[in-house]
C-alpha cells in the first residue's frame, strides 16, 4: 500500500478507535527487544512504530525498546515472546527457521538472486503466507525488514573463493542450516549468539564471522577481524513479531492499529537501511578496512548447491515459487 493511502486509512481507524474505546480499554506497555543499538535502522523503525501507536491511542499504549542486547541474544528473545513474557522482538529470519521451518527456505545460500528479488518475495503472497504461519509458533508476524546481504570477515585473509575458507572457524547464526553451509564452503561453522561474538573473535574461539556492512561496522567487529570480502552468500531478511498470547488479549481495533503502525515501520526501515548501508561502507573504507570485492561468486554458488538440495528438498514447491518471482 502506498504511504499516503495507508496514512489515510490509519487516520480513519484512529477516529473509530477513539469513539469506541471510551475509557475502559486496557493500556499496554509493549516491550520490544533488539540486538542492535538505537540509531540502527531496525531499532529506529520500531521507535517510529511506537510513536505512531502512542499518538493514535492517546498514550494508552506505549512501546519500550530494550536495545543493544540488553535482553541477551535473539533465540532467547523469541522464546520470551512465545511465552508472552516479552511482547515484541525484532530478529533475523536466520533464527526463526528452527521455530517455523518454512522460513528456512529464506535461509538458503544464494536462494535470492538479488535484494530486489528478496523484496518481491517478502512483499508478495509468499511473504504473507509465511508470516501467517508464525501463529503455529505462538507468534504474530508483523512484517519484514531489510538486512542487505551477508559477507565474510575474518582476521587472517581476503576470501576470494571457497578454498580461502579452508581451516577457518567462522561464527554463524544459531541454525543448523548455516553450519552445513559453512562446511560446504570449506570452512567450519560454529553457532554462537550475536551477543557473544566479539569476544569469541577476540579470544580466538572463531577466526571470523559473516554479516552485512552495518552490523560489521556498528559492532566494531573490524577491530578483531579486519578482512571483509563481499561474498554476499546470504540475503536473509529480518522480521518483527508480536507475542500471540498477548495479542489474543487485545481488542481487534488495537490489533488493527498495531498492524498499520507495523506496515509504516517496514517502509521506514527500508529507507533507513539504504542510507545506513552506504554510510557503513564509507566508514569502513575510511578506517582502512581491507574490503575485497574480487570474489568468485559462481564458485560459492556451486559449492553451496548441496545445501540447497539437502535443506531445500522439504520446501521444493516453495522454492520453485520463489524462483519464479521476478528480480
Ligand atoms: C544482524 C542482524 C541481527 C542478528 C545478527 C547475527 O545482521 O540484524 O538480527 O541476526 O546479524 O548475525 O546474529
């Protein structure tokens, strides 16, 4: 939906809500967690969503953000949301696969041909279908956010082709698919929570990791892993979810308002993301980080074919549909 149409729809909805709530509807402080600090596109988009909700409900509902891993890693945050101890969290789809496994179709290396392809998939019927399936994992899917493409960084050398990963221990997100992906590429994948990663690299538990430029830069991972090679092997979107347990206690009109605010937060994050990616690359270049663009992508695509075959077997139809989407 276009921003203006959406805003118009929201204004109408807010007016209806103001009339029908009277003074009795419950007030909720929506606690939301994120591993990133304020200033990052995801946290800022949730803050924006919070402002909208607060305005539209005249302060009856508020959003409080627990940023910078204050509540630990993403796996734990998702568990808290499933239990209803936390209302909302924003995480990578990478850690959602173990809960609703259809999401693993998005977690396969090189399954998306480009960012545009990923956008067309998540913005289309496949994206909605998967969001709806989160209900069976006690989660309400509110929307997708951008996270660009993930590439390798390590303290030893530039990565040009899979053979350069041989002998390297690389941290991956907590999902078996990524461990296998690393194996197929020639390295060893170790699942470690994001909040433990800097120390793991510093102490030599791992030689490196993989992530998008804004995460690499804002987490200052370059301080302990100074070679960044643009393999772009994963285009994993992010997601923000609400606790189904809490959701089910909300008035339908409140639920609609939250959904509208979420839709606007998605648009906001995308804008912020574009700017942040450019800014991060400039920062990294300015810091003298060794950015390697000379990557044999085809070799990585071929090396990871067995992973797509093995894990993709379960979602053959879904993957065939993803392939057919343009972009
Ligand atoms: C970032 C992402 C986080 C987290 C992190 C990781 O790109 O924004 O949600 O998943 O990667 O590697 O754990």
